[in-house]
C-alpha cells in the first residue's frame, strides 16, 4: 500500500470510516479523518475511545475496507 491510497481514503467526501488491515491480520479502524496521520512510509492511527495509538508501516498494509453503516 502507498501513502497516496491512504490519503485518498482520508479525503473522501463524504468521509466513510474504514479499517486498515495489516499483513498479520491485525485491524485498525479510522472513524474520522482527524484520527490518522500519513507520512511517506507510515500511518499513525488513534482510537479515541481507548486512546490506543498505532504506528503502521505502509509496507505491511494489505488492504483497506470501508466500514458498513450500522
């Protein structure tokens, strides 16, 4: 995955929450565009409910999926 693909997900209007799926199977939900920062090689994701922070290497991002509305 590359940084531009993540930026495109973050800048979609209207924004749709999505999950980042890592090659390990680990999943990280981005509920709002302000909860993620993209650099050239990493994505920094914050879960506002738990205050958990994750630094994700773009090299290991295998997929991004829009979350279905509840």
